[in-house]
């Protein structure tokens, strides 16, 4: 009798706990349960992620993309915590789960795809450079042996090292220090995506000019931690595809004066 009772108790425990199977929470479940989306964004890459001088809040194209995603995933575009990242910290922010995702002018590259997963691209930029108006530099071939400011960890840094190996690279850890150094004349040029350079030109419209050619194609996408289940990636792909189809991306381009 005792044995039968024991057997019944063990059996019911198994049934209650789902036969010993653990339910593993996906990243998507975690976001929904927390009822808050934690997003890594730039704070000095105008017009994608930057601090508003009036409110002090981070705004921009990438911030609006984050709000659209929050609305879709948890039903409220305000339930977001923004964490400032730089090109050098954004991958670690994702792999260490400090953030659920990074939306920060981040280009999809094969090297980065080894470390993190990406959604479908939501924007395509291209790399170019800014020089002073009176400079004799008009193309990338004129940049040989010149000094070029880049932000460390960017595709721009890598491309310049490959394309112009004899250029003198002057590296900074974020865009505010890089642009400040460029304004102070610490190098002949600054190179990164045309989008970010246009943001600088919008605020500093005299004395500088952008080179006409683009030396790369930079597809921006949402970066997330790699995992076995693809639920979050699939959800993001659906959202990005819809944003392109329903005109959201186009109206954000207009709002932030992008092409
Ligand atoms: N989009 C390029 C990259 O991901 C350059 C701009 C940036 O770093 O934010 O490296």
C-alpha cells in the first residue's frame, strides 16, 4: 500500500512539473514578461541617436525604430529603457545581455555575424569622408598618406586600413570626440557613414565638404544575442519588413532628413 502511495505521489509530481521538462524562456518571452524593452542606442550619432539639446532625451531615427518595435512586442512604445552604446561597446552589450538589442547605425558584416544575430536591414548607408572646404582632397585616392579620423571599432576604420594602408589613422572612441578633433584640425579628414557625416554637416554648415564617392555599402540592422530559437529574430524580421511596406521607414527618412 505504502509503495502504491509513493508511486502515485511521484507520478503526480511529474505531471505537475511537466514530466520533468524545463520550460526555457526565449529572449522574446523575457522581454514580454519584463514588460520593458532594453535597447542600446548611440547618443552622439545625429540623426540616428543623439541627445536633444532641449529635453536631454535621446532621439533619432534609430530611437523611433526602437519605439515601433516596443509597440509591436509589448504593446507600448514608451516601455523602453535606452542604454548608451558606442561602436566599441555595442556588440558586448548584446552578448552580455546588458541590452535586449542594439539599434545604433550598426552595419551587418560577416565578422559581426559570427558574434551576434541581425534582423533584416532597415536602412542602407555608404562610407565617405569629410574634409575642410579649402582642402585639395576630392576623392579617396587623394587621402593617401593623409591623416584620417575614425571611430574605433567601426567598419569605417577597417575599410580605411584596407583601402588606404598608408593613411595615418587617428582613432576616437565615439563620434562627439571624433568630430571635436576634426573641428580642431587634428586631421585632414574624418571618415564614416554618409548618414552620420550629414548629421554633422547639418549643424556645421560652413567650412566643410563631403566627398562625392562612397567606398562601401552599409546595411543597418538590429543586433541581438545569438540563440538556438529564432523567435526574436523572426519577430524583428516581420516588423522590419512591415515598416518598409507600410511606409514607416520612408516617413522616418523624411522626418530625419535622410535619403
Ligand atoms: N555603420 C558603420 C559601422 O557599423 C559605421 C558607423 C557606426 O559605427 O555607427 O561600423
